[in-house]
C-alpha cells in the first residue's frame, strides 16, 4: 500500500508543529523520517494515526484521500504503529493484548482466546519470534514486548507500519534484531515509516531519508550519506560529531561507592549492593537499558534515595545521610535526567535558574535581597560562555528550546568549584549542535581533574565520552570495562551477560 502525506500542517496555538509537509512512502520501502527531538516527526505520525486532525493537508492511501477521525479508522485502513512507549497492558497475556480492541467471541459471547493464541503463534512463526501467547507481558524483556507490539499491528493486517523511535529501550543486539524484522517486512511489501534521530540506525536500514527541521521538510538524503552530512541537514549548519579527548590524567581521591543498596517504597531492591570508584581526571559512564537502577543510583549519590545503605564518600567525606543541599555544598554538580521536573523552574528567569541553589550566597545576596546587578552580570557571562540562545537574562527558562534549557542547567552546575560532576542523560531531547557543545564541556571538566559520572542510555554517547564503562542490569553491576570494549560485548552486558568474565 502506498502512503502519501500531502501538505500536512498542524498547529498548536501559535506553534506550527508541522508546516506543509509532503512525504511519499512506497510499498516495500523503509522510509526514515530523520530529525531532532521536537522537529515534528511524532506529531506528523500522530496525524497519520488519527490521534490528531491536521489543520491543512491530506492523507492518501493508494491515491485515495482518507479521513481518519481516530486510531480505529487508521487501523481499519491498514495503518499500524509501534509506539516508542509500548501500548500494552502489563498484567494481560500476550494473546489478550493482541486481541484487545478487536476481540473474537465464541459460543454465548465468550472470548475466543484459543483463536487469539493460534493467531499469535502464526505471526510469531512467520517472523521467527520466540513469543509465548500465554506469557504475562509485564514479565517479558522489553525487546520481546516490542515484538508483541509488532504482532498487534500485523494482526490488524497493517500494510503501512510506523516505528516511532523504536530503539529507545533496546540493547544493541535487540536493535539489530529489530532492523532484521523491518527488512523482512519491507521485503514482503509493507510500507514502513521509521522515525528516529539516531544517525547510525537510519543509515543501516533506510531505503529513503526525509529530513525534518523545525516542522518543515528540509530535504531528502542518500542513505549512504555520512553521519556528518545528515547531522548538518538536521541542524542547518556544519556539526563536529567526534569527541576529541586526550588520554586521562588520573589523580587521587574522588568518589568511592561501597556496598550501596537502594530499596524502593514498595520494598523492591532497585540498587543491589554495588561498589565502584570514580577518580579525578576520568569519565566513568554508566550504561544500561533504562530502568535498571541507573536513575536510583544517581539519586542516591545526591541524597535523594529514601531507603539507602552502604557508603558514598567524596575525597574521604561521607555523603550518605546528607541532604541534597549538603551534597551540593560538598562540591557535587548534578544534571538530573528530567530537566523540566528537576533541573529548572520554567517560570523563573534564566538568571534566577543559574543560581537556584546559590541564591543565599553572599556573592548574589545581601541582607536577604538578591543583588540584581551582580546577578545580571553573572548571567550574561554564563550566557556567553555556554552559548545559551536567549533574549537575555530575564527571559523565562520555560520558553527556551530543550537544548538551551539543558545549557542553563549545565552552566549553573559548572559555574562553581566542583569535586564531582554527575550528569544523568545529559543530551536527552537535545539537538545535535547542543550535543556537540555539551560533550565538549564534559571533557573539559574531566581534563580539569574533576571526577565525572555520565549516566546515559545512548551507547554512542557512552563510548564517545567514557574512559571506563560501568554496565548495570537489574540493579547490579554486570562489569566495569574499558571504553574501547566492542559494542556487541556491551550489548550482551546490558542484557545481563558478561563475556569478559567468561574470557578471563
């Protein structure tokens, strides 16, 4: 089935999320929509799937104009979507999830689960999926859950299949398996739309690439184009993607974590007796699929873990048991993974956000009153130093782009004397140009002799920044390995295996 999006425009108030976008996807083609987070890719697919109605433009299937009033209409027309965040009910079985919304019934209206199981087995066999129809979805690894999403879409006879950032929660091996599945679907005649911001993946699998920037199509690219060429199209200027760094000059002291254990409110062990150190002058990158204890580890270091035992010492001083303010006052800079919730106050000005935890510092405050002239000068210096694109210090931080909001957080944390810099997902939702800048500042911090921890689910980022890589799985450390460890080995470690131990 041929898909054509013609002149699609979608507005949210004064924001034009999609601006007269034209895209054609042929049967038996993988068509990648490449663009930064916030470029308008997902909005466009939500229009296609009937979740939004376009303000202008048309959707055509095999040259016939469609009028989707909801996802049901889109599915009935042969469009399926594999969402970035799985649309599955964890307590249901695979078969129950697959039949949900188009249930088959037998005698007396009873659900025909046997038919659903048989259908799951048939689709699984067709693609070589190892999926048990009776397995509880919440018990399955994320890679298998994604296969259930694909089975759901195919069970509705999807002729056009949309993959929306499908590799966000996958290991490298699971990503490779997904690429194989996409190629198989393409070869059977399915039209595939692949939404991503990951250059490596789009070059690996796409037959055709459309680049979207700020809600507009800025051009098409050859799948053989280099990462640098694609990044330049995404950003609109030349971008340096390589992280340049000298060998680390390791100092003494730093952070020492011993027998750390974090227990959640429900009694589940989230971080399970882990020990490691981070030395001055090095970057320790913490890798793993999201949800394996990395967030809780970072929070424990910052004094946010409610039920935490063990030891966390910085240059010999114990941090465990201290408040967040005390940890920050000890010389820890912290970039939280969710800047909107934990890193910024959107209604405050850029200047105010730059001193959120320092507003009572004598440098900025006298007799309980902010020294506005001093603050304004400090903010202007940081805006220039960290290339924050803003109208000025008084602009509300919430009105900045994601990349510039992140620069405000990083500028605040790096603008004081540090003994440790901890950055969680430092480039999440950030454009390629800002990623280049943030990576440079992280390496500069390391070269100043400060221990750096980077927590990231982006394996390319981990490999680029790390001097050593700590891999977590289900709250435990699988291993700590050199930065030049092969990606396939790191992928196995992210799935809970450690081939480096086997080799030893």
